[in-house]
């Protein structure tokens, strides 16, 4: 059930009222948790009821595996492997079978990718690994565990929660606080604004350009790629904000999923700020186990001195490559997603290899003082990082690797297009090169200047709001405003959501992953 649907607008208040009533009238948590579980299953079944079987299978397999690992410690590795194989087999079949079959010329099957399968599978697999490593006690209460996997706010697009964070919250007695509820509603409103007003509007231009790559100018493709960077951030951060806000209204705290990623000064920093729950999942459940496994340490211990250090570093790099290829595949069963993951893996490796040399160079050029990069150079680094991220978005958004390289080839023609625009200034009434370029692209995209200027204004709104909230929660800032100013902002958000909702209704981008 999409958050930006009328159905959810009716579903959510009913769930809140019924949950609060049941929690207030019963001493045990079980009735209210059972209601939340039923609501979560209904939320998921709204899309395709038959696929409830898959998520319930994942719940049962991982719950039983947790108990099995504690009851039969001598067999816990076998239990874990069985759980991982069953869960990942379901994920691979629905997400990757047709892609692999097409690659090796096997028969294709008519299967539909279940919404959110990557998210809830990773959440369930993370629980099994935590129990296996002894980081977590197996959950005895099936109701609590089932709700952990299926909790509707973060069910289909995250954040990918940890059992150690969410399970204890389900066991605590529900409490209702006016400030917490209103803060949750404010976060939901901001998330809807990001999705409906900014992301969906950017999508109009992005889709119109990327649909006709061969007919589009390089300038249009470059602008569309930047717009896609705004779209994918507003779309996914919008979903995460709504999910966190919904959970907060109900009395639960979900982990932060975005932390102003486009203000990052390096690619590693970008990935510490973007889709935090997925990045930390790959770090804890794939990178560390592969890069620092016992067999790896034993192998490196056969050597000594500098050779051991270099070998250990190389094994860490191999693990990083595995993580980034897996990250690309997680986002989609297509080679252009693999290429996107490989590109970011290359960014990370180059960053690691050149770290010392770059630090020495900054000191020598006076770009670093007392261990801190001076502000002008920091701004340059932020811009360079944004450019590198956008280069990756070409692979991410294009429908194939061939199309991605055609787009890069179009970028090379931008200087000649600028020269054409300059020449056009002498034959038209235009007085601005930027306006001339937009007019050149209008015949292909069908998007007028008024539309683009509204988009530019929305980007400015997003930039200013992100800049203001870099070091302080936006809700705290708003709560400090006079009553009139606060309600002006609230009504502006609501007005924008209502007006722009009629422009275009799209699913959240990460539903497809």
C-alpha cells in the first residue's frame, strides 16, 4: 500500500485509533501487537495477497532457525546455512532467475517481483546471523518476531531494521505522548512533500529525456541526470521520513536512513550518509565476515611484517569489491546495476589507495590546517563528490549499459551545443544562454520553461532546507518558530501536497528493489 495513496490516508488513522484503544484497554501487549501484525499483513496484502505466503515463510524459517541454533548449539552452523539457503533461494528465484535465464538462454518464467522482498529478506537474514554470532538471544515469542519482520512502516522499502533495536520496543508497554505524535506527523508531512512535490515533478523531466536518449541533446541529458539525483533522493528519503514518522506516531523509533548525503566531501562519506541501514547491513553482515573471517586471518598469519600488512589490506579490498558488486545486484537484476556497483566499488578502492597521498598533497598545498580541510577546498570536494555520484546515476537510471555509454558520448558534445546556443543568441530575441539551451531541448522533452523554473525553485527549497538542518533536527527548528510562522509552514506543505498530487502519481522508486 503506497504511503501517497488515498487508501493509506484512510488506513493509517484507523490503525492508530484502534491500536491506542486496544493498548489502553488491555494489560498485556499481545492484543495490541496482534492487531499491528494483522494491520501489517493487510498493508502488504493490498499489493498482492498471494505473496503473503512468501513473507510468512521467511518469518517462520528464520524464527525456527533462531530457536534451533540455541536448542542445538552443536548443529547451529547447519541450521544457519539452511535458513540462509532457503531465504536467499526465494529472493534469488523471484528477483534474479529471469535475468540469469536470459543470460544463459534458459526458459523464462512469468514471475512478478514481490514488493519489498529484498528489504524484509535482509532484515530476517540479519536476525539469523546475529543469533548465530551470539549478538542476540533468539526471540521466543513468535508474535513479536513476526511483527519485527512485517512491521508495516518499514516493510517494503526500509529502513532495514535490526532486531536488537526493534524487538525490545515491541515488548515495552505502549505509551502515548503528544509531542512525539506531532513530531511524527510533521516528519510524515515533510516526507510526502519530498515525494509528491519534488520527486514526482522531477520524474516528469527525467522520464521525458531518458525515454528518448538518441533524440536528446547532451545538455538535456546532463540536466536530467542532475534532476534524477534530486528525484531519487527526494523519493527515497521521503519514504524513509514517512516510515519513521508513522512508527513514531505509533510509539516506535526506527533508525535514521539519510543524513544529508549530497553534502558529503568523499564517496566513503556519501555512503555513510546515504541509505544508512543498507550500508551498515552490508558492512556488518558481508564486509566484516568476508574481509576479516577466521580463515582470512589464519592465511595472513602465515606471513610476517610488511607482507602480512599488505596482504591483509588486499583481502579487505577484495571484500569491498564483493560488497559493491552485491550492492549493485541488490538494486536490480541487470548489468547496468552491476556496473553502477562496480563504479562505486572502484571509487572506494581508489579512495583507500590514494588516502595518504591526497592527505600529504593537501598539507603541501595549504589546503589542510590542524587536520581539517579549509572551507573553500571542502566545498570543491563536495562538488566533486556530487559529480562522481551523478556519473554513477547514469548507469543506475539508464535502461542498459549500452544506453549509459551513449549518454556519456552525448555529454562530450555539450561544448558544441553551448557554442550553438551562443550563436543562437544573435538570431533570436533570447538574452540568456541557459534559456536558449532549454528552448533547444524543448522540442524533444516537451517540457516548457515554466515547468523547469518551478523545478529550479523546488531544488532551491530542498537545498536551503538541507543546509539549515545539517546540524539540527528540522522539527526542533520549526518548533522554535512563532505560532503563526509554524502554521504557515504546515499549511504550505499541505497545500503543495494537495496541488501537486494531481500532477503525477508514481510508486516510490525503491519498491522495485
